[in-house]
């Protein structure tokens, strides 16, 4: 079940992963085991989620060989800069007790401190060393991407961004498509808020699917990768089973009409500078 997206270097990455934000460190291994048993192979964490040790235990204890798993972690805002990013990466590996990650992302651009270019150069080095198999960014806007690509010639494999029916980010996705960057949706279910939308609910009822499945399929059908957070086995299974049907053009158009100028609920990447 599930499918892959193809990264710019031609390698495959699972299109659906499990987000583990807000899952307490001690609970993560069991949640990952449940997910792996269902077929999940990708997991998304970050030092700021304070569960990297549990995620590392989950990677070792989920019953799937390491080389079949895809682990993403991120560089937190307070650790940006070339030397600091390299140190922070080592600390993540130590917390995870792993010798590589599959994807390492700069969590936010934090333009105010203006260190994301130096951070990106550190990630390029980590990829060359093979300790980060893939490198990318999160919450970057086109002008941030232009800068890191222009200065280094290295295109991020992925930009992980807030994306759900009320905040569809069409312009940014078009930029990604032009550059071969995978769009990955964080909070794809609008943190649960998108599930009650009557348009989504109507499509779900007609197709005999759940609202979560309709939203996730709307994304994956367009080549977007997704990392819904789900803590119950039922939700995890339901989300993975969203690959089992297709939406037609009318349903896709109806969901596209839900895009809203004020639909973002997360921070503005241009100003977010939490340390
Ligand atoms: N890069 C960034 O800046 C950034 C920012 C925020 C989040 N993220 C990543 O994105 C991941 C997901 O984001 P999120 O947790 O904010 O929001 P989300 O995935 O949109 O929504 C999670 C909520 O949806 C519920 N849910 C999941 N599957 C469901 C289903 N099939 N039916 C009904 N409810 C369902 C979950 O409930 P249960 O837990 O009860 O299943 C939870 O309350 C995070 O874990 C994190 O890895 C990244």
C-alpha cells in the first residue's frame, strides 16, 4: 500500500510518512511499530519535537530493516549557521543513536537572522559525506529557494510546507514543479480542522470514504507527499488506505475552491523566528 515520489536525484521516497510531532518520546516506539506493521516506512521528526531518542528506538524496534526505512529530522532555528548546523546534526544523530538520516531539512528560513544560506552549505556537506542521504528545506518561500540554489547550485530535494485545503500554496507548488522539488504537506488535515468542511464531508459521503482520506488523496494524486500525524491504529490505517481510490476532476476542482486568503494557521515563514 502506498506509493513513492521520485526525488531530483532519481531515488524514491515514500509519498506518505507518519508525522510524530506531539507524540511523547516514551510513546513513539510503539506508535512507530504499529505504523510499520501497517506498511509505513517513513517517519518525520525534529529536535524541537523532543522525541528523537524515542524515534531512534522506534527505527530499531519497528521490525523493518533500517535500509527500508526513511527517517526525516530537521535543523532547529537556534542552530543555524555553518558550524552550528554541523554540530546540531551530530547531536540529532547522537539522540537518535543512528549513523545517518534519510532526509535532513532546515526547519524554517528565519530571515531575520540570515543564516539559512550558511546552514544550507552545511547540509550540502552532510549530503556529500552520506550522513544525510537527502537534504531539503521546510517553510521556504521562492526567494529563499532562489538564493540557496543560486549560491550553491544544489536544489533541495523537498520543501515541507503548511498545506491543506484552506491553504493550498499554488504559486509555491508551481515553483517547486519548475525546479523538480517535491512538495511535502505538513498539517495536511489542517490539524484536524479540515475534516469537518462540508465540501470534503460531501465528497467523502458520496465515495464511501472518510474526510481524511479525501484530503490526503487530493494531495497524493497531485504528486504532493504527506505526513499526517495519527496516533490510533484506525487513523493510521485509514490514512494509508487513501491510496486505494481516485478523485475525479470535479471533486478536485471543488476542493481547489476551498483555498482561502486567510487559510494559513501556522506562522508566516517570513517572520517566524522562535528559537
Ligand atoms: N515543518 C514544519 O514546520 C511542521 C509544522 C507542523 C507539523 N509538521 C509535521 O506535520 C505532521 C502533521 O501535522 P499536524 O500533526 O500538525 O496536523 P495533521 O496531520 O493535519 O492533523 C493531525 C490531527 O488529525 C487527526 N487525524 C489523523 N488522521 C485522522 C483520520 N484518519 N481521521 C480523523 N482524524 C485524523 C489526528 O488525530 P489522532 O492523533 O487522534 O489520530 C490529529 O488530531 C507533524 O506530526 C509534523 O511531523 C511540520
